[in-house]
C-alpha cells in the first residue's frame, strides 16, 4: 500500500466526522479548580477531552482559586499564608492559561472572597485590581454569567442548582459550585426543550482546603460539553 493512500470515509464514520467539523460552538465547560488544590491529572484530562470532542471554546465555571487563607470555612492550622497560597495559585493557573489562553470564567464564591471582605470593610472598589491582572491571565474574560447559543453559564452559588435554575428561569443552564453534582437533565415543553447541567469539579478532596467536605458525599470529577446549544453531555474523568 503506497504512502499516498488515503482511506475514504463512508457510512456512520463519515457522518461522525462531518458532525465533528460542523461550524458551531463546541464548548468545553471545566469544573471548579480551587487552585492550588486542584486534582493532579485534571488538566491533562481537560486537554484530552477538548481535543477528542473537537472543542473550540472553553468556559471555566468558577472557583478557579480557593482563597483558603481567607475562606469563610475554618482554616487549617497547617495552611499556607495568604501570599504563599496566592503565588502558588498563580503558578498553577499558568499551566491552565497556557493550555487554554482564551476563555470565559464565571466568577465563583471563592473567587470573590477577597472582594466580599473588602466590601464588608468599606474599602473603595478603586483599590481592587481586576482578576485577570492579579492572576496574570490577561485574555481570560471574568464574568458573572455568560450566554452562548441561548445557554446560560453561571457558577451556581447564587442561581441555585442547574436543574432548578433552568426550570425556574426557562433557560438552559450550566453550573458548577456543587462538587458532588454531575448530570445533564432535559425538560420538555410544548414549544421547546431546555436542560440543566452540573459539570462536577476538579478538586483534590484530600487537600487540607477541602477538609469541610471530608466524610460527606464523593466529589464528581469531570467536565461538560455543549454543542451548538442543542446537544449537552458530561464526561467523567477515569480515576
């Protein structure tokens, strides 16, 4: 067989290939990272999933950093100081930024901890830097929520669980925040169908920062995929 041989696609293989290259949004939704306490291997899993499903857009669903040093949960007695934790978070986020240099990030409750504490101390907002500047991710777009193809992407701490938020607001909703939730649930009306998707997370539950979870339900490690607003599914990480 010559080196110029090119197999022809046909049948279901051709259909599958055509589906993969159709010009539409193919969004990888990455779960809560809580850096610097993200699970080892989660980044590689996200990169592989992005390639496998031919994604062309990335959304981090929030809590990209943990801010354990300033958390509203009780801090561990062996925890890093604020400066050390922030520097390690920035260092680890550099790997994510290198892999996905352009992305939307829906702000989570842990991301907003410092701002919330500044506000409670009556510190003027002018003193607060932008997230992208602090975390050294200039091309990441930090937002409260974002819409693509009629689907809402939001962290979930304020909007509530994805299935409830979708049904309440009658808009397909993708969220994180609830580390043990991992599903895609469709609801059908007379004129349209909507879905609620929970994408799980990428946390290391054995880290001291996740002590508040220990003894509870098992966290769900995975991501979500949304194609053109009409197709949505979860992909779990093999552990």
